[in-house]
């Protein structure tokens, strides 16, 4: 399996977190699919994607999306 960015084991729960630098919608979609693959590998249903966007006109915030049957909480900062 490829490298997962952050895996946190806390109080018998596992949190899979992927970090990305914003390079456009297509790159972001591939990052979501990559995270969904990690979630499948670790047998998790929910993961977190933290996207760093350095564009001046960015839209920041948190949203929940469904990707490949997995729930991804995506935060853009």
C-alpha cells in the first residue's frame, strides 16, 4: 500500500487523515479517491482530507462528501 499521511489511533478508534496542497479540482478529486482507497485498506468508513489552498480567491471551510462509498470530511484552509 502507498504511504498514508497521518493515522491516529485514539481511544480504540482509528482516524485516517490525508494532507494535500491545492492544485485544482482534478488533483483534489484524485486525492479524495486516494483517501477512499486508504479507508478501504484500513476497513474504515470515514476519513479526513486537509487541503492547503494558497490561492487568494479560495473558498475555505469544511464539507462532507461521499467518495467511492466512503464518507470524507474535507477541510480547505
